[in-house]
């Protein structure tokens, strides 16, 4: 960012103002804060040993260890492969993401290893490669997300971790495509069940990725390495002890939320390796008194979703994002694009914009003011005003819109300043977008419920998104992209996933 960049200047002004607000002499003269009053707090839970048989955790471990490719029906296979295609596309597009190359260089190092770090054509230890590649796939927050398990739909960001964990392990062990797909389906299913059974609430402060995907990554690693049911259960227990990460980074405009996508992969793989050499974890990591659900959630509200149809119902993520932005922004983006097209709206005619949302949305991080921060991408990716204003002004929202020059565009900055948020009347859901033109006319668009593609995306839509990412990367020959797409479509026929990883490495090279 240059010294003349208006965002950089604004950031320096904010920091300078903060420094001047409290001079050193004032701080030195300040009296010490009063002692906090003593108080008694009721215990959240009563620590006690786990059930000796491992409870539902043992049931899941037995499933992970014994699952076979033949259990995957044709529909489940198609869905796994479509998610794989989407994540691979996001990996290619992620090559132009903020600080991604330096991240890959850090994690690849010069040690060598058994798995490819995409973008650099280097090898690293499996856990480090999986971490780097999961972060690369999440670079623009564009990948498939949101799980559906029976009657429950919940936000999620599982696929970058599950795909890159399974791929790094399969490459290192030279597994075939059937084994790779089975491991990936296990991870997708377990992470989906974990979220659906708890009911994710961002107001709890936890980031759902490390919470719900770390044990799924451990399950992928345990299955890939052929661990016994007992060692698989130990792997899940060890993984539960590696969980951590909150959404405070998003509130503060930092980009460390992408690191959590990678640590879930790394920690899951390491948990399985520790179990493999004889280390042990909690007996029932899911439902023990101080286990996962007791510590990190309000409790397991739907234990039936953890094991119901296990081995027969293969769950996963369903929403193939059409725009690279936090999904909570998507109702506003869809509404803005619909109104813009229907009314043939000239952006220059807009006087002001009002976005009315459910009261709970007003309390989420996407509603905070757009301010300069440590990560331009994080500030704008999680901004409802930025997303809606970009869609109204440019008729779309693409990765290019996160370039510093695009963010600092005076026309966009002005429109964001003229955009306000308000709450819908109590009991109403969805979004109401109102655009006041300079001639006094008010145009509105009402969206009740979720955006259209929550009902499902077609194969053609996901393929177009894949090729759009290839075009954005700008350095992948068409023939190579077509070969990659073809082999993903028949990946169960791969005899050695190391060969597929080599092909993907050729298609993922950071710009010079």
C-alpha cells in the first residue's frame, strides 16, 4: 500500500488520533483501577470421567475405521466430487489472495516432505502442506459452505480443510481415488453432523472451523492411515484437545481467521499420528462432562444427528457461493443485483441506500462500520455495506473488487457512506433493500428467506465458477484446466493420488 493510498492515510490518522488522546503524562498519573469485587460463579459442568465405553464417540470411531467406498451411493459421490471441484477452483483463484504466497513459503520451508504445497511446487510434511493448502483454498472466502443434515441447515466452512487434509494424506501414501473419496466423505459427513447437532451461534464467540472440523480432519487421517477403531477414538480425543479460535479476529479486521482453516487440518493430522504411535486422548471427546459439546457449545441439542443414518446418509455442504463474500452478505448482494437489473438502475442516480435486516444481523460483525484495519480483505469481506454498494455500483462482486485500488475507488467510498443499516419490524425475516434516487423515487427489493442457490446449484453453475477462477488466476492454460476438470469427474478411477496432486501443482503457481 503506497503512502498516497487514501485508506493508508485514513488508518494513520486513526492511529495518530488514538495516540494523542492519552498522553504519557496522563497515563502515568492515572490511579490504579479498583479491585474487582469477589463473586461466586456457578460451575458450567461437573467434571467426571467419561463413559468407559466411549459413548457416541466410540460409535463414530467404529464407523470411521470400517467405512468402505461401496457405502457411498451415486448421489453422495456426485456431491463429494462437486465440492472437490469447487475447492480446487478456489485454490487456483486463491493464488492472488492477500499475503497467500508468504504464507505458503513459511509453511513449506526448506525441509522437504511427502505432500505438495500448491502454488510453489514444493514438498512439505503432510500436516504443514495440508495447513497451507487449506488456507489457500479459503483465500477469498469463496468456497462451498453451509451444511444440511436432515432438517437442520447451518453456516459452515468445512470443505477447504476436509479436501486438503484428505488430498495431502492421499498423495503422501499414494492412495487410490476410491480411498481418497471415502476419507473425504467421512470428514465432510462428520463435520456436518457436529455442527448440526450443536446449532452454531456466532454470538458464542467461537469460530466454527476449528470447533467442528478439527476432529473431522483427525477422522480423515485415521481412515487414510488405516487406524483401528480404538486408535481412531484416541485420535478424536487428542484432536478435541487442540481446538481453539474465536471470531474476535473478524471483528477487529484481522486475517487470522484463515489460519484457523489450516490449523484444523494440521491439528487433526497430528492427532491421528499421535494416536497411531500409542498416545491417548479423552475417552468420549464428544459428550464427556468436560468434552467438546460441554466446553465449546451450549450442549448437544440433537445427538440423533451425530449417528442417525451413519454410513448410509452422507452429509456435506450445499451452498456453492456465487460471490466471494461472507455468506451473511449474500441476501443483500442478490437483492442489489435484482433491483439493479430490473430497474436498469444508473449508479450515478443513487442518492442513498437503506438495508433493513433482521435485528440479530445488526449485532453481527458484518454490520460493523467499515474502517481501516490490518487486513483490507478481512474488513471488506465481512462488510454488509461494502458488499451491497459494490453490487449496486458494479453489477457484480468478484475477487477483483478486493484490490486496494478498487476498495479506494471514490465512487464506491461515497456510496458506502450513503448506505445505512436498519432493523426490520419484529417478526419479519430476510432483507428489504431501498434505494432512493436523486429524483426522489424510492426503489425497493424484498427477499424473504435465503438466496436462491441455497436450494442447490447445478453442475454447470459450479463448472462456470471453476473456469471463472481459472481466468482470474490468469496463468493456467485452458488445456490444463480442462484436464483437471475431467479427472475430478472420474477421480474414483485414479490409481495413485500423487499423480493427481502433480497435475494440480502444475495448475497452481503463484504469479511472479
